[in-house]
C-alpha cells in the first residue's frame, strides 16, 4: 500500500482521491484537459515517461525474439465481428461513423448543428472500429499463415486503444496506449509464457519500487449475463492483473494484465497449431499511462527528482 | 416437480444448439461444459429460461455451478419458482 510512502520529490502527489490526483497531474502539466472525460493531451515530461516505459518493455523482452507488428488504432469491421467483442463488451466498443449524405443532407446537417439539435443522424458506419485491445489485429495474420511452427508464435504489439467508459478517474482513459506480447501455440507453451510474465512483472515492480500485487481478475463483461462470464473466467483462473493503488487506495488500478484465452481467438480466426488442432493463445498487456501514473503517484510528480535507482531503471543504465 | 423442470431445460438446450451432442443423450448429472457449453452459451441459456419460465436468476446464482448440469439448473429453478407456478 502507498500510505506512509508518499512522494519523495517534486512536490508530491499525495492525492487522497481521484479528483485530487487528476488536479495534481493537470497542475504539473502531465495531463492536458480537453473538456471530454477520459481524453487528455500529454505534456512533454509525461510523454517522455511513456516512451521510457515502452523502452523498458523493449529491454525486458529483448531476448524473446517477438515479431514486432504495428497497426493504426482501428480495425476493420469484419475482424471486429469475428473477434467476439460484441458478445462480451458491446458497451465498450467505439465505431467510426462519417457523413454519408448529399448536398441537401449537408444543409440539413448544418441547420441541425446551428440550431443546437442532434446532427449525428446523418452519420453512417465507415467500416472502422477503434481498436479495443492492441492484440486484435494479430490473430487473422497468424491464421492466414497456416499452421503455426512447432515453436508456436510470439508477437509484440502496441496501439492506441479505445474503451467507452468516460470517467473523471484519471487512470480510466477512453483513449490510451497499450503495449502487449501475444503468444500462440500449444496450451503448455502459452501457459508457460503467462507464468514467465508473472515472474517478470515481479521483477519490474521491484525495479520501479511500486506497491503492487497480483490478483485473480475478470474482464468487465456486459450485463447480468456478464456475471456468469466473469465468474466463469475467475473459476478457470484465466485472467490475472497486476494492481497498484493510484487514484483510490481502496480500489487499486490494474497496470498489467495476464490473459489466457484458451482456444477462443484461435477458433474465431482459424489459427492452427503444428498438428492442425486449434491453437491456444495468451496475451500480456501494459497500460502505459497507468504505469506512468503509478510512478508519479508513488515517487512524486517530477520524474527528475525520483530516486536514482528508479531513474536508472527507466533510463536503461546498469543498476 | 424436478422432472418437469428437466423437460423445460432440455427443450431450451435443444433449441440453443450449443451442445456437441444430442440433448436426449445427456444425463441430468452430466457436465454441460464438458459437452460443449461455454460461458456465452450459459448466458443464452439463462436468458431463454428466464423468458420461458418468467423468472429472474438472482446475482448469487449467476455462476458456472448453476449451469453445470441439468440437475443443477433444475435445483436453481425449483428454488425460484413458487410451487404452484411450476410447469
């Protein structure tokens, strides 16, 4: 827990509540409000910290020989529909719409806009969906290559991701950076991967001196039926999270997640292992902004004043 | 009566197409998850049974255990349905 070990420099982020932390991050120039909850600009020091955390991820994973893949922050409708996202999280998805009318429609749109009426009825789906998790574009790519090699596959992905959960809690962003590794292969390969990452996370927490703990977790499934899915996910121990108290000491924030999908994505996208059976997949994801906020909350709002050991870990110097 | 609830549950299961086997061949104690039911299938089963029988599963019953077998579902439904309202 973070109590009693407040900021060590830079004025401190001794925030007692979510709104205090948001105010502190804004005052320090780390977050720039846009007028929309959960949507912030990033100041220079905060943005540099995000980049340093991604560089730390690079160093942690340097020996993994993961295939680096990058995508723009949207996926096509067909991929989205196959992923099963709408079964589980219809409330979190964001679809991109655009004006689809003629000149008359344009005049009506402007008239509605100027009269303060709803103008969005003129918007039609574009076929783009904002990326909900960085790993989604990876699955059809591996499926299209045919059966996996005996060693399976491993990918390194990063993306801006969207979740429709507007909030003034500063760690709950609508658009944020997610960095992930995805493992595809036999069940034992995939579970090995997840276990290795859980150990690696302990190492990371130690390097960054964060009061974190690992918890059994579940995804924010939609509706009453979602309770069955959540209970089922927990019973089967499919999801773990590394949580750190950030905005609310009573409700720590997930900064990393370790997810075993069994053959869910492999069946949805047709990914086969080297023997032709449906592959199993897992992913490990970092919420980059959340880790950055955890550091600012526990070590102070000015990263130049952080303890030397933590600065060294972030700068890649040998300890 | 439990056996009548069994028939209702079997009818819903047959309509769902979620099992890998013929519902008639499923014993009331068989593990439905082992027979191909997944958690999305369990949610469909919940919605279909609620509509058919006019009940609402309370939060405490929204677990994997409730949907594990025809017997477990019948026990949960017997608890939710007043005696006179049972099929």
